[in-house]
C-alpha cells in the first residue's frame, strides 16, 4: 500500500487527472527516462521485483505467501476495483502496467517469476473450465446409469487436478479437522445443489471477463457456499481469487495498452509504443484471448497496417526497427488470432487488409521472425482454436486456398536460390526469411504443403524440400542468385517504397553480429524445414489414415535426411555442399551447424514419430552422443 500511495499514485497523478482523454504527452512524460526523480525511483521501484521474485516459494512451501502475492498484485500494486468504482482509470492502469514492466525489463529473474505467477492463473482457469464442462456433461446423463457414474468420476478427477493448483483448505473452528480435509471439501463442492455457484465460477473461467464479474464472484460465492461449511466456503473464495483477473492484467487494461501503443507510435515515440506492446506481448503469451477481443484485435490490425504503409522519416524507420515494433505486433497477432476468428467479423475490410499485409510480410519484406509470425497468424485466422475445422476435406481445401499462392511466391526461383557473394546486399539475406516462412507453412498447413503439382510437375512444397536438401545441404543442382530484385514477379506488385522495413536492411552485411554468415543461417533453416516437414506430415498422415488425405514422406527421403544430419556432425559442422570450403569457413558457422543438426536429429528421434529404431543406426547414435563433448559451449548447451 505504501508503494501504491507514495509511488504509483504520485507518478500517475497527471494521467489520472486527465481521465480517459488525457493528453498523450502526459503519458510519454511518465515513461520518459528524462527528468526522472532518482530518489523516488531508488526508494520504491525495487518493490515489484521483490514481490514477483517471492513467487519462487510454492504452495507446498508456503501457501499463504502465494495467496498474499496474488492479492498484492491484483488489488494493491495498481489499486483495485470496488463497487463504488476503480481507484485508477483504465488508462492509468495501462500506463502503470507499462511503467512497472519497464522497471522489470532488465530483471530476468523477476520477469520469469511474474510469468510463472500468471501462467499459474491461466492453468487454473483452463482446469476450472474443464471441470465445469465435465460436471455439466455428467448432469446430462441419466441418473444412476453406468454412463452417469463414469462421467461423474471423470468430473471429480478434473476437480482434484484443479485443486492441485490452489492453496489447501484451512480448518476453521474447534471441531473442523475433518471439515478442513481437501477430499471432504471437494466432495461437498462437487455435490452442491446450488447451480448458481457453478454459473458464477464459469464467468471467471476465461481471462476476458470484466472487473465486475470478478467483484460479483468474490462477493456472492462465500454467501452461496456458506451452507457447505466454513472450510469449503473459504477454499472456494481463495480459488476464485486466484482464478479471477485482477487490476494488474485484465482485458480492459490490455485493450487500453494496444490503443495507447498506437497513439504513441502516431506521436512519433517508438520507444513508448514498444513499452505498451511489451505489456500486450507478455499478456497474450499467457492469455492469448486478451489480444483477441473485438476492439483490441481490430486496433492491432490497424496498427500493423499503419506500420507497413505509413511514409516515415529515416529516423522514425530506424527507431521502429530498433524497438522491433513490427516484430512485436506480428508476434501478438500470431498468438491472438486463434482466439478471435471463431466469431463473425463485421469489419471485413480491416481483416482483409490484415491478411494482405500478412501475405506481404511472408513473401516480400519481413524478417525471419516476422515471416514466421505472419504464417502462424494466417493459419490461426483460417482455423481458430475456438471453432476448429473438424472436416478434413474442408480443412485441406481451406489450407490450399490460403497457402498455395504464398508457397508459389516463396518457391519462385528469384527468392528460393542460394545467394552469391556478388548478389544484391539488399536482398542477400532474404533467403533466410523465405525458408523460415516455408518451414512455418510446412508446420501449420501440411495439406497445402504436400499438395501435388499440376500434371507431372512437382508441388510447391516438394520443390522447397528439393531445394533444402539437394541444393542447400548436398550441393546438387546449385543455382546462384545474382538477381537485383528484377525477378520479383506479379505476386507482390506493391511498390518497394511503401515498405518501411526495407530501408532498415539496405546496409546488411554478409556476416551478422553473432558471427554467423548468411549461408550458414540458410543451411540451418534448410535443416529446420526438412525436419519440420517430416514431423508435421507423419503426425497429420497418421491422424487422417482412414481418409488417405496425406501420404507420409518416403522411407528413402527420411533415411537421406537422417544420414545428412549425421554426416554434418561427423564432419565437424561442414555440410556436403561446402566440402570445397566455399562456405562455413569460421568456427562460429561450423558450431551453429553442428548445433542445428544435433537438435533436429533429436527432434526426429521423438518417440511419437517411431523413426528412431528404423533410421538411427548405432554409428549415428555414437556421432550424436559426441555432441555432449563438443568444444563449443553453445553446442553442448
């Protein structure tokens, strides 16, 4: 409370006074590193770090401490919401959240434990929703039937799993030892006849519930469960407090963070925009639905389009790249899209514009991370978790309609070819983004990736696999790309000058800051593509075996991938395509390739794939085990 009263309230005073229409300059002043009250920061800014580091202590060690941490984070750090109103406005809470996360930015330990705390809440919400669903199904069964007993036992099992995420019940009163027993409490709750108890719990079992839903749950549940005994009533209230979203992170504050990030960007302050986006990124990594609200997702789509189409000064472009604005937004979209698109979109224009920009990011100007996120977002929008496609033929058709044009553009020889030393510096590292996007499509859309070509022609996915294995790794049929962007054809007819990202890579060097060359990165991505294709296709083929929609990779191809990866390890990180010493000359390159080959060989040995016994020979096992003795720590780790 001292932290809130003497630090948060003071820092947010002008923002709070400005209300929901506060001037953006007041917000920028709070987040600015200039004119900082050093004495105030030294006195109070360390408190959130210590609070979150206390999450280290588990419920088994100190359940009261964990419950107290939830209370501090939810109701004290940024105030609380009461019946008479909130202590802080949504804008003030959003700015306060950005302010606190800004102080934790360099504190890796506190960041980790903060995510652990909210992951705990996310797991509890999913577990509660699973129990409520199972209980509802059990109640639908005919009373006394075998089916009812089985369904009831299943629901009780889910309730016990949920209870493992909560503090144990406390015995209250003189003769309450039996009443405070966990099994007794769970049995009483499960047998409760008041349906309103479970209706209230269902309102807080999703992260997008409103602050008023939390208030109602914390107020009514103790009254409704009083008849179950003090221990049960106290336990249900404690569970609800842990499950419900507090004032630190909730749908209202995240929607406001999205809106403020766009306003900061339009005001020309990319650093402040990145602080708000970081809040959204952390929240959506744990609660994806928080980025998929109606207003939030629409604002994200508009912001993404704004970043891609706005004409900016060179300084603004550099700041946007420095703080990774487009990368962060694409990451948020990839996580949030799956929870959004099960609903009917009224604003189809913004969705169509978003798809267009995501397609462009995949095929033309995105960095590897942006290209991967764009593919994930497109796949999630096509097949959301909230309303998954169960008909395999429908899914296959949708995948082909959505991803075949993208694959066709990516596999174009002007993009999918090994860059020569004399290639245009502006486009030399584009091959990394292209292979990353193709790998993501192989993972998310196996039906589109493995679709056959017209007549006797190879499919687009098969062409990409041949390039990765034959050209990039084995050195067969190598075609060097010396194009200077003349080969980019009609799939992307947009003017280069419209892209804010292109200028940021004009001075790209052959060797990156981490010392790994473009050609080494290309080979690592080629390995990722080959292994991801095998894994994704096998899993999908087994799932659709009855329908024969998908054929698994041939045994010859799988064996060749195994032997190629083992050969790279055996030769110390030099792929067959570079035995002449043209590429992978440095120790950093060779270490990166050894690490990539070893990791992906282990991915192929996943017990679920059942490939190890057939394709991994004793010699390969010996070669793979030597990685643990590698001279480079980066490879061993």
